């Protein structure tokens, strides 16, 4: 598995250890199962961004701290140059760049997301809060709570991210979009 995923898994386990939480207590706090906590901490499976966001919210951390291991320090602004956001490649299909990784306690988590074409079914996830997506490149199918929507360049959507949702690149071309998680 990807070295980045192993490092994120180590940070998750380290967080749990530092808080002196058992896997059972962590699972309860993060609204998941003990088996999932153990799997994510193993570093052998993909860790959904929705789970990382939920953990960050639950324990008052920046999601980027879990992704990169760096503690944000900026209070007034944080500039991210084009293509220079902290990146995490969770799988071959999804690539995320955190765009506010250096800002201390952001009210929202902005990401540039790239989705590669795939013949796999849409993987659904959910997380607390709300989400805004703005399509920058390509066409994508977005499924929210069982409803399929097609987004084209310039389209945007704001939705309750506690509903099951997922996306898929269309036309056998990659999709790039701005995702802001609140």
C-alpha cells in the first residue's frame, strides 16, 4: 500500500494513543466500528477522506495535520501556489490537494480533487457537515443519496455531506474540481 497511507495510519494510531483511547472508545467517538479503526490503523487499506475529516472534527484538528503530519501555524492567511497544496493519493482513482493546510483551525477544508476515469462503481462515503463542489475540468457523475447528477465545467453543488455521496469521471477523461468541506 501507498507509503502516505501508512504514515496517516501511524498518525491515527498515535492520536488514539496520545488521547489514551481504546479502539472501542475511538470507534464510538468516530461513529464507526472497532474493526474499521483497526483496519485504518493497520496502514494496509485506503482511509477515506470522509473518515479523516470526521476524526479531525471530533478531536479539533486540521484534516491536513492527519494527512501531512505538519501542524498548521498561520492565523491571518495561508497562500497555496498552483499545484503546491499538500497532496494525498488515497487510491489511483482519487487525488486530493489540501489548499489550506497551513492555516490554523480553518472553518472549512478546501481541496482540489482529481478523479481518474474508472470502470468501477461509484464508491459512496459520508461525513458530518456540508460540502461545496465546483467543477474545474471534465464532466462527472455525482451521486447524492441515490440521486445521480451530471456536472459540467462551471457547475457547482452544495449539499449535506452526511448523505451518502460519491463521484465518477465521465467521457473516459479525468475530472478536476474544488471541494470545500464545512
